[in-house]
């Protein structure tokens, strides 16, 4: 056993209260942390770190990983891979059953249930949308579907069910919800309407009362049918709602951002708030990046403030 080494208190005080490197094991700090980390939660590169990652974030990452792989698998590959529990199978619109998701080995290892998926969907690291199917039990996993955010829906024509909806249809939902991202919404708003993706035959909507999309555009169906009867709405066999026509901004009842600090973006066709630049992806100007230029700028501002203060003092004298 190695002998204990006593460090004089005066030596510790001279180093600001920090123990010197171990004489027995060189380059290993005595306070139990690496040189690249600080006790304030910052790494050497200035990024935040956590010793124990939040469980909701862990689940959100696991779900995003599985949804990304599901989107890459074609029908043949998915069928063979599904037997090996490698891939999840998504429908034509990119939705995956939460019941299937929870049965995947990656999720069973985490011991996740439907409540865990709901909490992960509310996490700031969530990169997917969770929705509940109409007229289903909120406590059952098979009542929910998840889809990767920012993923272009399949260009395959959806399989329509029944006949186009009318104002008198018994199953007419109150709202049709178009789900999009913070990056895409400003482009949709600038265009002035929701239009089909290139090569697609329809624009996908959801007939649900709740949504966890980054941005959701709500269209009141009965009002839309009265103001624009030329726009047809129809259900798909997977429970979605689609239209083949463009849906102009004048028909948007409201647009809501998922983040609490964003909230209502548009109401009755009138813009209430804009998406911050830092949420629009590359090129956003919502967050200033600190660097040499910023330091120079701050230095100049400091000199200007100092000169202004000196000038004011001279005038007072």
C-alpha cells in the first residue's frame, strides 16, 4: 500500500485552496475531475455537461434514433429487418405506432412506457412528433403514433378512404392540423399558403385535438369549407386527413409554436409573433457567437462609453 503524503496547509493556501498534483500518480488531479471539466458544469470547449443525463432526453434520443432508421428502410428491407427487431415500419405518411416502438429492444432496455414517451416528446431534445388517434383511449400505447420531425412525407399517393368530407359529414373533425418545423414555417408563411411538396399528390393534415409538433397550423374545417368550397378534404386509411389543393393563410385559424416562450404565432390570418432567428437553422441571427470579432466590438463599445463618460464629465466641470 502506498504511503499517505501530507500536504502542508500553507501550500494549499498558496494554490488558492487547490491540492497540487499527486506525487504518486502524475497529472491526475486530486479533486476527482479531469482537466477538461470544471465543477461549474462547463467542459474545456465551453459546452455544458451533465454527469447523469436527464432520463427524458435519453428516451427522446432513443426514439429519434429508431424513427430515423425506420424512415430509411424500404418495404422489403423493413419486412426482413422487422423479424430481427432492427427497424420499425412506418406508414406512407411516416407515422410509427407507439405500441410497436415500445416493443423494440432499444426501448425495452430503457423500461419506457407510454408516459415516458409523452414526457420525452415534451423534452427540448425531442426531434419527433407524438399524436393521439381520434376517439381512442389516452392510456393505451396503440392509441398514439410518432413521426420524425423535418422528414418529408412519402411522395407515394395516400390511400383515401370513403368520400370527400362536407359540412354535414357526421365524422367531420373540428380542426385539420398541419404540422411543420421552426425552420420550414417562415417559408410557408412567406409563400402565403400550405402547398404540396414537390411530386406529392396531397398535403397531409392531422384530425386530432392535440399535437406536439414544433409548429402546428390549425384550420377550422367547417369555416374553411364555407369560405373555400373548392378545397376538398378526405380521410386516409391510416387515419390522416389530406387535401390536394393549397390552403391559403386566410383559412388558418391559428398557428402555435410548441415552445412556451413562443406560443401563438398567428391568429385569424394575422401574424402575432415571428419565429426567432436562432430557431430557423443555419443563418439565424438570434444568438450572437462570441469570438475575436465580438471581443473587439465589446472593446470598441467600452471605449466609446468611456469617451462619452469623459466628455460628460468635462461638460459638468
